[in-house]
């Protein structure tokens, strides 16, 4: 029979009780005898209060906690309390089998007992698994006659044992070479090119993504950086999921006729009704935009504004028609039909705007302003689309809301217009702060340095990949992508629509010997039809040029695999416009910047602007050029930095007087 020995090196840790073992273990402080192997909960008594302290440390709550981190900690603690109550324990209890050998069984039973949305159940499972990993970190390392396993091998052995599946069977199910899995279980460290297989194993074991990968690339505990998830992502994860938004396929024929008439009115050069000078929707070529709704297309042109508005209308109609009264919906005498006429009544508008506030935790944010501004434009006296069509839309309102005459209709539109304009002025909150995902970088003396270091890490992964492989090409493309975003912080739509053609007619022009320029016309840019818009003709930075050279000469063709594409930045398969670019940047920053929750291209624009203004106070004109924005827009978004600079100079003045 196997004999286990445990040393006494941890007796000086005050909260742990001494334990000895020789097939039968005797635990001090209480009298119990256990036969067989020794699970962790019997080797050391760890109170849950100590685990809660570890959880606080994990979220860096010891001093000056970030509000989002504090909220995340509270969510974890609430989940733990609920789980312990189910198991008949409290935070004053010691950790037992409910967090070790019987964890999976108890977790399944707990999740089955609570009536919550599937997404909330998944979040609670992930939270409890994270707490279990923290508990394992509390345990001291155990001596073994077979030698010390790496943390990866130890974790893998535990997960494989918990699954109850034989290693060879597990390898077959996950599509992993059985010999490779055997080597990992014996302590071998996975190579970078085997990480996809490791992730398939995570899926088969039903683990959170990167659970095993993090063990391979685990930093020293002293240097480990906890990740603070942005508050809006936590709010989105905790939000109760519903099916209120109406799919395009479920839109009625009558509403589609109304939409097409509105669309024609908004994009026409010669509208049949009065229209505000700035009330026209802009059309751009379909080749310059990612996939948008078919309801936003006209021939070979597409309207991003229409795509945004039809999405909001699907949400609006779904909430107004289907939200139960007990959840804030309207008690209808008869279910209303899908119609734009619903946008005219103040009661209906207030119902939807309140639902939006409920979804964002009571915050009135830019989403409110966009919706209110869009509908107010339709209701504007004299020039509003719906205001002018009383005879068409009045009879389409539900009877309990229907005005008695066309004049009453126009008066109602005017009242709703005033209500929305007042609402716009009150919607000053921020639901998704652009600074929150990059707050850890903004706190550094050199906020852009982590991005440059991330590019170097991607280069290292590319060097470790098999030469000529698609893995190497992806890494090289990703490194070039981050470098290009850092040197030319463009908007996503502009970035994905960049073209390169061998004949030199793309928007990226030049040669490796002569250098490269990005040459864009106003139609390629946001607000390209405005008077302030102008062409964008910028040299590719010298430090980015070698990356562009090698990407075009070698790696782009590898990614296309023999296919052709006009786009400079391509995904892996079809050569079409890269739909997943934003998500790719978020994953890259999350993976290659320690402690980062991940952020997209728009956050990089904000990072570039903030870093420049901190080092060059008041130089808003340069920021306007870098972002290709108007000076007015830059001042509106970064005026707070001018205030910071003013107070910093005043602080220096006071220091000189002291």
C-alpha cells in the first residue's frame, strides 16, 4: 500500500494545524481517523475566512480599490455565500470536500437547485471554479517520492482524475495525440505549437478557456498581475437575458414597407417631403464596410446609419410589443402592430427609454442620446418625417393612444419632440468608459510601452512557430496590426477597408524600396461628406515599414492560401473584409499585455491621444491630426486633460512658494 509522508516545514504558519500521515492520519485539534489516501481538506484546516482574504488580495482590495474590482469581489462573495448555504456551511466553517473531492458533484447539484438564466448559472460556475483554484494556491506544495511535478502537470492530473475518463480515451475525444497527453501528465511542458491541442483538452474537460494554458505560462506569484474586468462587462455578464429584440426575419411586411419608404426619404437627393439639411443618411460602397443588414443596402451601396437605426428599431418594437407590464411594459388592450407610428407617443417613448436605463443599471448614457436624437429628428415640427405624415400614420397607432385628428397628431409629435430634446440634455452618463479597460496602462509613466512589449511577445511566438506555417503568418499579421494601430490610430471601419493591389491602385501605396503611404479620400472616412472632412495622406512610420514589407511579400499570401483579396488586412479563410478584427485586437491585448482585460482599436486611439497630451500639454491640434478628427471633437473629449494640466502647474506653483 502506498505510503505518504508530509513534512513539518509549514508548522510555523499559524492558521494551519499540524498533520502527520502514514496510511492512517491523525489530525490534531479534533479526534478523527481516515483511511486511504489523504485529500487536501484533511491535511490542513483552512477556514473560509482565510479564503475570503485571499479573494480580496486577488482583486487588490487592500488599498484604494477600483470600484469595478470591488463590485466583482462582491459578486464572487455572494456566489460563495449561496454555495456554502446550499452545502450547509458558512464563512466561519473550514474548507471541506465541497471545494475538493466532491466539488463537481456539489456544484452540479447547487446549479440545479437555483432558478436562474443559463448565462448567470455559467457565471456562477466560473466564479466557484476560480475560488477553488485560489484554495489550491493556499495549499503548501506536497513532497513526493516521484519528484516534484510542475504546476501544469499537477493541475492536469487533478482535472483528468476529476473527469473520471481514462487518459487514452480523453486524448481521443479531444483530438490530442495520446503520447503527447502522456508526456504532459508526466511533467513535460507543452510547446507553443501544441497550445491549440491543449485548448481542445480544456473544452473536453469543460474548463474555462486558458485554465491549463495559464499554468504553462504562469508568471512568478510576486509578479502576477490580477485582471480587473471593466464594470460594463460585468454588468453585461450579470444582465438577465431576454428575447425581446425582434429578428429581422420576424419583422412584418407592413413595417418593412414603412422602413423602405423612410430609407428612401433619408438617402434620396430629392426627397418628396421636407427634410433638414443634416437629415440625410450617407451611403458608402459595400466594399468599405463590414457585413450590415440587408435593410441598410441600396444596390452596391450601404448605409451604416440605417444599419444602426434598424437594429435599434428592432429592439424598440420588441420591448414595446412584448415587455410584460410587471417588468415595466405597457398594458395593451390589444397587442399593437409593428409600426413607426409607435415612435410618436410620449408614453411609449418613456417606456422604452426607461427599459434602456434598467439595462444599464440606471445610467442614462450615449445610447439613450442616439435613440432620442434619431426619433426627435422624425418628429421635428415642419420637417420631421412622421410629423408630416399624419394622414398615413395616425390610424396605425393603437386605439387607446390614437389622436382624434391630424392636428392632434402633429401636436403630439411636437410634445414628444420636446420630451426627447429634454431627455437628451439629461443623458450625461457613461455606460462604457473608454478609459476603464486601459486604466492600468494609463496609470503607467509610459502607457504605450505595454503595447510595444506585446508586439515583441507576438514576434517571439512567431519565431517559435514552424517556418512557413499559417501559425507564423497569423502572428506576423497580428504584430503588424498592433504596430499599425499604434502608428496610425484609425477607426475600425477605415482600418478593415484598407486595400492593397499589386498595380498600386489600393489605398495603401508604395514599394519596399520607396516606402509606403496610406492615401484615403473623404468617402473612406467617417463623416466624409461633411465640410470639415479632407483627404488622409500619411506616410507609414519607418519602424512599421519593415513589418509591412514582410507582411505583403510573404505572410499575406500564406494567409490567403492561393486566394486573392483587395484588402490589406485579411483573416484566415475567404479573403473578404476582416469581420473579426475588433475581437482579434481585444484577444491580442488580453493575451499579450499582463493584467489587461483586453481592449479594442477604439481604446488604442484613446490611449494614443491621452499619452500624447500628457507629454505635450495643450497640443490638441496634433491629436486631431493623429486621430483624423476635428479640433472641436478632440477638445470636447480631452478637455479634462487640459484641466489636469492646469492643476498640475498650479501644484508646482504652490510647491515653489512653500
